[in-house]
C-alpha cells in the first residue's frame, strides 16, 4: 500500500503543472508512529518515497535505529543512503520547551 501511494505521488509530481510538488517535495508525518514494532513501517516509507531527509523529534532510540538500518557497508566511508542511492540525512531535533506530550487517551479523543 505504501509503495502504491509513493508511485501515485511521484506520477503526480511529474505531471505538467505540478512544479511545486516536483521541486518542493512532500512531508510525511507519521503522527508518533515510533514503537519498536513500527520501525519497519518507517523504513518501508523511507524507501518507497525515496526520502532524503528524516527529522526525528526528541527520540534518541529511533534516531539510532534508523541510522543503523541505513548505515553503509562496513569498512566504507560512504554516506548513509536510501535504497535508490540518494544521500539520506537523519536528524534528531529537540522539542521546544513548551511542548507537552499527548497521552493515548487524548489522541483517541482527537480522532
């Protein structure tokens, strides 16, 4: 399903009149999908969408996990890349001081 969505977005970006999408890119918000069992879903999305930048808010474990999944072959000085050979930048960013985490009950109410 993720690959189908990625294909559709790519086709739309290449169609005439969509220069903003083609050159501006797409933001993929995972809405806090960070549990250990979901890392493989994030990896799949990164590969399918040919992602070149990943910004992780305040999660050292996820940052390390994704960096490990995409690290270059041992013994090389190659940069981290996605499956298509595009340089992949994985950045951890810090939350602003006033940000308050939402618990699962609050998230359910928002749906």
